[in-house]
C-alpha cells in the first residue's frame, strides 16, 4: 500500500473548499437576485397601487372642486336674484315715500332713526342676515311672528329664534352668533320685555350701543320705555299704536336693506 501523501491530500482539500465556496457564492448570488426580483416586483406593485390611489384622489378632488364651484355659482346667482329683488323693494319703497302714493309717513324722530340706520348699513360689510329680531315670548311672540313674516315678504333676512336656534347646541352661543351676523337689531318692546327677563336683557345689552338698533313699541309708551333704565335717550322708534305692522315692516325694510349705488 502506497504511503499517505499529505501534500496531495491538502491540495485536494483546498480544491474542494474552493469549489464549495464558489458554489456557495453562486447560491448566494442566485438568492440575492431572486430577492431583488421579488423586491422589485413588490415595489412596482406598490407604486402601481400608489399611482392608482393618487389618480382616484385627484379624480375625487376634481369632482369636489367642480361641485364646490357649481355650488358657489348657484349661490352667487341666488344672491344676485336676491340683491335685484332687494333693489326693487327699496326702489318701490322710496317711490312710495317720494311720490306721495301710499306714502310712508314718518315722525321727525322716526326719520332720524331711519336715516341713522340706513347710513350705518351703507358702511357695513356684507352680513348673513339683515335683522336680529329680539322679543319677549310671554307677550310678544304673536306680534314678532307677524312682523317677521311681513319683513320676509319684503326680502328682509331675519334671525328669529324659533327657526334659527338649532337643538343640541348652546342657545346663548347661537344667539351671540345671530347678533354678530345681522346688519341690524329690531327690539320689540312689550311690557314683559321691559320687565327685564334674562334673554331680552342679554340681547338688548348687545344691541344698545349700536347705531342699527330699531325699537318697535307694542302696548308700551315712550314714557314707560324711558323709565326702563333710560335705554332710549333719543326716544326714537316705531309704534304699533301709530302704524300697523305692514307699514312698520316697510319702514324697517327701507332702512335695513342696502341700496344700490
């Protein structure tokens, strides 16, 4: 038996190791290539989904913008019609006053009040409503409802608690917002109103120092109003004992609706 050749053994061992290492590198390379292929396929699929999602979002955004623009155009058209109607109402009221037809007859104090309110309205930025109607429900609800309907028939936009207050939300907060959103405030002064109930005191307190407060006296006199903390030092307002509500509504509309330039 030939003797053991250590050098040949080690040479063959090194060759076997090199072949094993080479095969291992090939396997690693194949595994890496497969992993990269799967990663690339995954990335392409994710990019496809992202692109599809972005296209859908853009489509929905375009639809939303187009819908919003249509709604804006519709509201603008509505506002233009309302403005045209307001101008027609104002022109008709002014013609009545100036032509002596069914004229609106003002006392000197009423004329000062109407001119003051109209002048203040002319300087205001656009508002959501024309009039915040303040009244005491205990004795003013029926008259307030009647006045509201007559004003709305003249295209005056009214904040009226029975239709403007939304359940489930703070009543005081909604009233504050209504006061801020209106061009003018109409205070229907009745005996219960002068008794100083909480809500009427709150509303009147917010309206008192504004040049756009329009008092309407019902079943009370200016002397009685003067005793109520002197709230009307100029004693100006419209009286249901002097004019019926249709005439008072026309006087209020003539003062609060903005006139065309």
